[in-house]
C-alpha cells in the first residue's frame, strides 16, 4: 500500500462500498483451516481481514478445525492416528485429546490472535449451550469411527448472543449428545450447518487449492461459479472427486438449507477473504 497514492487508496475504498453495503449487518461464516492456519503471514492476513470485516459492520463467525495440532499432540502422547475413508477414527483416549487441543489450545490461540489485531472475539465450542448436538457417525459401509459425530441439532443462541454483544464467535467443532458423550465433528460440515441455522449471507471454506478445477493439475481451469444442481453431473464426470467431495457436499447442503452463497477459496492467497467479499473478482468457486 506504500506505493499507491491517496487518490488510489480512496478509489479502492469507494470500489468496496457496494460490497460493504451488501454484507452490512449480515452474517458470514468462515471455515478456517489448511495452510492459512499454519503459515504465520497468512494467519496474520486472515485475522486482519476478519477484524476489518467486523469493524465495517459484517458479522463474522469463525469455525475452525485443527488436524495438524491434534496429530502432533497424539504423536507426543504416543496415541496412534488411524483414518477410515479419510475420517479420523477417534477412540476414548483420542477424543479427550481432540477436546483439549481444539477447544483449549487452538480456540484460545485464535481468540488471542484476534485480540492482538484489535478484534473482540469470544471462544466457544459445540458443547457450550448445547450448540452442536450429535449422534454417533458410521461410514457408508457401516464401519465404526469411534467418537466421530453427525450433527442432529444446532442451537444458534450462544453464537447470536456473542454477535449481539459485538464479539466475533470463534467455534471449535466438538459436539455432545444426550448421554454427555463428546464427539469430534468435521469442521466443514459443522460450518455448513451453522451457516444454515444462522441464515448466513455467505459460507466461506478456506482450503489449500484454488477452488474447483476442471483439470485438477491445471490451476487455469478454475470453475468460478457452479449451480448446486450441476454437482451430480460434475461428480459423474470425475471433476468433483476425492477430498473435494465432502467440501463440495457441504457447500451444496448450505445453499439448499438457505445460505445465499457458499464459496471454496484459496487460503494460500493473502487476504483472500477480503478479495472474495469486498470485490467482484472473487478468488475461488462459488456455489449458488
């Protein structure tokens, strides 16, 4: 920004105005994960973006995972990480670590980081106020995943209370059931359900890829906009495959449940959140 004139700075702000007006007082749910969570510069850029959006009157809800930190802690405690069809098998010992790392370490670090960027944040997890209620999840072929949950109910009150007090809710994705068991919840799925329950204007999933590509090896084949009705056809063609399937299913579910738009953005691009929300360029694939 040092090299641009004051006139150019003013022009940037004027260009952003219609987008600020569009999102003012609306809720945007951001699922934070991937490289943007581990690279310090990207992390700072994300926090700056969130605080800026919050200050211009956009209600940001930050939902986070913490896979690398969980793996690291399990390794330190000599607890083996096991995956079934890409989902972490979570036994009784592991769920204690998940709860401790997600709701304790990662959540509070993010709250602290937002405070350092002059943002007012409050840390929550799905157990608070029974925000996320879940039941035991099994794989499609009936395999047991331990304490991995499927959300059955979302209570938005703790999130809305935080927003009405002018805070940015930062949410760790662990849930509870009627018996008091704790479950590990996929952060993309949780973000989609939370966005739908809040009637959010937008759901943003931060990933380590440019978005949905026609050719996964060529970043120039980015598909900027997808109608949710096209997704089954894209799956048949193999364009939506592998690790992208659950992410895109989350976007489809959010839109079908009433979220105006869901977008997968490249979290490796500094300030990708601002580019997505406050410009007409966009930086990923939008589902409408």
